[in-house]
């Protein structure tokens, strides 16, 4: 069981806005920034968002990230079929001295 | 252009030691703030962080696996090696290495290798 909690699934129709949540604690999300990764089946993860809300080069601005207290979220607006993938949040934990990943959220575009 | 590639055995036996090598290009492990990490993913399951090594040879290990792991670097060869002792079938999965940046309050993995599938037989 992951220390960072994500809903196992999420869904939306093309054009909709979908939000994926990530819940943690004081020693991880509460103290450090959150990164988000996108992974398609059979491929390596890709960094989608870092430092809570910073997009790496090439990531479209319809994706946004935010953090409040011990929770973070990834929002995808203007949902597209190619957004169907697995999404993972991650954060450093000061108590464990470790990187924590969430359990992942499978996003379906209906 | 940063690239990483994992290599090693794809089949190991229960109780053996697994050694995986990450060979990278496009960056140096002599550069301040730069690191390489290992992450694994059991079939159909979530990502699990294993270990990190930084430019200054500082190391971090997963608390749940730390006693079985060892991470080392060879700066001259641009390689990072992960050793996992006493493997078990539950260690089966795809193992990824990734470039890491030690930023203020975050450590993102911004470039990843393709991963290497490892099966542990009982």
C-alpha cells in the first residue's frame, strides 16, 4: 500500500476537465514538492509536472498541477483520447529519506 | 541529449544476487546536483522507488529494501550499478534507471531508460 494515495481510476469524455488527486502527509507532500508522471502500457514513465506546477518543455498547458497542505492534484483540461494513460504522483519524504510514489491512477477517455 | 539504458540478466533464480547496470550519456555524474535512480514496476502494479546515487556519492535507499540493495557509480564509464541480494519471485518486474535532479524540495526523474524486464524464478 502506497503512502501517497491516489484514486485507482478516473474517466472523462473528450473535451472535459479531469482532476487526479494525490494525498500524503506532513513529511512528504506537506514538506516537499510533488512531481507527476505519465505512463503508457509497456513504456517508461515520462515526467509530466515537477515542483507541483512546473511543466517540462513539450508538456501542453492544458495540463496543470497544484498543491495545498498535504494534498496535490493534476488537472487535465480539454481531455483528448491520447491522454488515456496511467498517472503517478511522487514526492520526497523527509522522515523516510526516500522517494515515494503514489499507487497510480488509470485515466480512461470514454 | 540525455539517454539511459539498463542492462543485465532478465532471468535470475530465487536467492541469487541481481546486478543491473545503467549506462548513460548526455550528462555527467560529476555535475553538482545530478543523480541516477532506480525504480521498478511489478507486472500490472505501481512504480516503486529503489535507490538513488548523487554526484557527491551520497546514496539513498528504499527503507523496505535497503538492506538488500547497493548502488554504486563509475563516473569514468558513465555507469551506475544496482545490486539486489537474495532475490525472490516478488522481485519480478521491469527495472528502470532514471536521471535525477536534486532541486529545492523536490527530486524529479526527468529522463528514463526503457527499462529491463527481470523474472525471478522459484
